[in-house]
C-alpha cells in the first residue's frame, strides 16, 4: 500500500479527520509513526550490516555503521578472527566495569564481548587487527520515511517504492494505529481511545502469527532469517 492510498483510506476510516482539522502533513507524520511503531513491535525488517574494524579502536559510532538502526537482532554481532566469524556476547559497560575493572586498557585481541549503548558500539577486547568487513551485525532497521505518494511502509532495503509482499498484511495495522492516534485530537471519549489502542495491538499480534505460518518464511520451527549463514559456520570470509 502506498502513502497516497494510506492518506485516502485514513480519511475514509476516520471520517472526522477532515483536512481543516488534520492536514496532510500531520496525517503523514502519524502514518510514518505507525510504520515505525509496527516495525519496533514486530521486528519485521531485518538487515545484516558489515563494518570495518580498526586496530586499537574500541568504540564505533552506531550512526556511522548503521544509520537505519532501530534495534539489535537476536544474533547480535560477529567478529572475524582471521579464519572465521565468531559470535561476540552482549554485555553492558556496567557489567564490564564490575567483571573486568581495567577492561578499557586491557590490551588488544579478537573481541569477546560487545556493548551497544546510546550511539556507541564498543568491544572488549579492543580489536588487534584492522579488517575490512571485520564485523557483521544483525539489526532491525527503521523503515524509511514515506514522503512521496508512491512510497510504501514495509519496503525492501534501499528501495521504499517496493513493498515486501509477505509484510503487506501489516498495512492494516498502520491504519489501526492511525485510528487510535487520531481519536484523541478528534476529542473521542477516553474509553474509545483505550479500546482503539487495544484493538491495534491485538490485531497486529494476529497478523504476525499469520506471517510466521508461511511455509516460505519458516523452516523447522525457526525463521530462515534467524539461521546463521552457511559461510559463517564454514568460516569463509567475504
């Protein structure tokens, strides 16, 4: 569903949202906020990001490494050790401070742990070798903001004109979110606002169940995207 279609249907399903009360620009903000909230809740847009490791550099800016980062996916970060990618384990700075008091100056080697806090990705130990694509990171990416009427909410990476067909069922959730969020500025009763919020989340959960039942997405009870790529298991480097 395109932004233009969202705009038309939002006004159809929320008759009180006349243009003299809710402008197109305001409605676009709500629709884009809905798409972002849905991705945050369902974790439906995944991306593998490669970034370079630099000898002696402990921290990296997340905004440089993955500008579209929303959250870390389950597989986290893997680091190349010279022969294969090996999994790093997520920790916090506080945990490292408590378990390894001098971790910030503990020397260089292949990282064992990583932390992701605010706009930083950091490693312990500090990488000892500079490597192009030395780290790979499994992320949940933000959808690009829909600006033109031909833009879609749940798009393939780098192309917001092309919808991921398996996620098209979530378009209804964008409209449910819009109904909920517009109910307050349109002075709907508190009970209706709360009800619309509940309807939004309940319906979204049911739609995700339908997506996960697809045979082309699931395999042996696990989603294909959660499985480690075969090259990481074999230890090949690319």
